[in-house]
């Protein structure tokens, strides 16, 4: 069989419910790429890429190595969770409930594709401190939540690239489990920060939940 082309008729089939996610053709990898924004997640049974750009937000890349089914989310905890995180696992506040929803929706939709929870492989990315004046340590709080969730649910973290001063572009290949990370330049940081601030503002106003390789 010849290489797949960018003709939309040959693109991988989308699982019901994910039709609204933007997909583009990635000529470098000769694969379809699903681009997720803050608050979104995507699950696929096909050989395609899931990609996003992270500042202080977190993405979990989760897959079933046996079937190759997997997905990725993109979320942050809204508001000030500095007091509630230490008590997470009991009476969660709205902020941690949002993070739990973001993780559980991704896991549940992967399991709906015939996968088993005890087979799932999980990797974490993001949580950068992309602004020097970020006194609330948003990225660190997101990392702390994600790690607490992973421990509470009995997962092991297969790999991670979190924290630090850089935003990241993440490309996840669920079929193989490969993740490619690009640390972005400071000139690209402000647009990412503006996007995440808009996302956090929306969350606050709505008051409701929801192997690693570097590349050039």
C-alpha cells in the first residue's frame, strides 16, 4: 500500500463525539494531526497524531499498548487551589473536581473503546512557569494535582516532562506511545499565556468542571 496522502477521503475515521476537534495534515510525519485546545481532549483508534501547545496547563497522554487506542487532554485548575490540594481525595473543591473530570472523561472514553484500565500507560506534560511574575505558581499546582490523581487512581507515570520556564508543543502518537516535545522560544510565550488566561477566565465565569523525544 502506498503512503497516505492528505486527501480527506483517506483520513482516519473519527470516533463519535470528537467530530468538533480540528484536524490538519502533518506532512512531516505523513499523518493526520488532531489539534486540541485548552479544555478539549481527543481519543483515537487510528494511527494519527494528537497535538497541543502547553504553558502552565497539563496534558495527560494515555493509551492501551495492546490495542494502540489512546488520547490526550489539555486542562488547568481554575482559581486558587493552594489550600484544597493538600486535602484532595476527600471533599474536593470545584477546582479539583474540574481536574478530576478532565482526567476521568479521557480515561472513560478510552475504556469505552474496549481497553482495560489496568493496561493503560500514562504520561504527563506541561505545567511550565512561563511568566516570571506568576506568584500563584499555576503550573506547579497543576503538576501537583496531576500527580496526586495518578497516585490515587493506581497508575504509574511512564514518562513526564513538566515544570521549567518553557512552554511546550506536544505531539503524541497513541499507536506507538511515542511523544515528541518542542520547547518553544520566549517570542511564542505571550500568545500561549493569553490563550490560557482566556481559558481560565472562561472557567471562572462558568463555575463548572470538565518514550520522549525532543524535536526542532
